[in-house]
C-alpha cells in the first residue's frame, strides 16, 4: 500500500488551502491511480502554533513508479502549487509526503528517502486522515496500526472539515 499525505497553510494564486489539497490530489491522480482520499482536516501549525493552521488529508495511491520517482512527482506537484523550500516547517502552499511505499523500510541514509516516514507516529495531522481510510494499516517499522499510533498520541486536536 502506498500512502501519501498532503497539507497546506497558505493560499496560492487566490486558491485557498482546501482547494489546493484537493487539486493536488487531482493532479497526482493524473500520474497515479488514486484509490482513496480521506476527508480534509483542520490542524494547528507545527512546530509554531501561531503560524496559519493547516488543511491536511491523506490518500492511498497505486503506481508502478519507484519510490524515488513518486517522490519526484510529489515535489513537482508541490512546485506547481508555488511551494518554496526556504525554511524548514514554515507555512507553505503545499506539502506532499510519501508516508509509506508497500512494506519498504529505508533508513534515509545520506539524505535519501526514509520509509515509512520517520515521524509518522508523532503526527496527528497525518494519522487522523489515514485513520479514516486505512485504520488497520500496519507500519512495517513498528508493527503498530494507524489506529494504535493515533491512540498513543497525548493530545488530539485535528478536526474534520469535509467528508
């Protein structure tokens, strides 16, 4: 199972974050097969909650692309929506993350791709949308399900904004 997470906290060319996330998945669907998309969620900015809040969602995709090629596609879609990588964790128009690629496990050595996403179990903004579409998916790293990882979080503040 291939899992992708999306987030947006800034508008782009007059388009709001909700539409950016949905449009990004539409664009991704032109290059992969979208199997399922979660509802949209409002989440607080992290690590600075005074930054604009995010709209987040997740999707299950199917593709013959390698993980690296899929990541390149995700970065190209981000660029198309005005993503600029100036400062880590800054507000942004679009963030697309490759969360998992089947059962692949990679340490991400020397700046390479880490799979599954190394901070997956800490991020409600990824886990809450994933729990709506793949609650029983297990991390090949920890063996925990999405539902278990979400339940392990000390605080839950993500709110569904669309179905």
